C-alpha cells in the first residue's frame, strides 16, 4: 500500500474577503474530490484572504498510480484564477516502515 500527500500553496487573484476566497477554493476542492477520488481540503492559510493551502491525499496499491494521480491534481490547480506558488509531494510505502 502506498499513501501520497500533496500540498498546494496557491495565491488567489482579485479576492478581497474570506467569503470570496471560499467561493474560489471550494469548487477546486470539490472538483479534485470528484474527478480523482481523492481526499482534499483547504488545510492552511485560512485567515489570509489571498492565499490558500490545499491538501490532497490518495491511497493505492501502486506507487506509480499514486504519483500519476497527484501529478494530475497539481495540473488541475493551474487555473487562471489561481497562481500555484509551490507544491510539495510526499510518498510513503511499505519500505518506509
């Protein structure tokens, strides 16, 4: 079993309130969940209205599949209204015991 985690640090465009931020971040998180069947949530920068940290997690039997899914999730976050500042991927497998 392999577990992969992805952190996406994004800068939001013309956002002036936390309510506007939610209206941009929620659809991204929902699409990640629906399209790739992953666990996804806004996981940080919740008090900043122009930044968001989106966390994604996936579990699979094959490490290559985990990497492919996380790479696809990262590409999805490259939307016009979001600027991807950084991403960090972690992979844990049976050899990491």
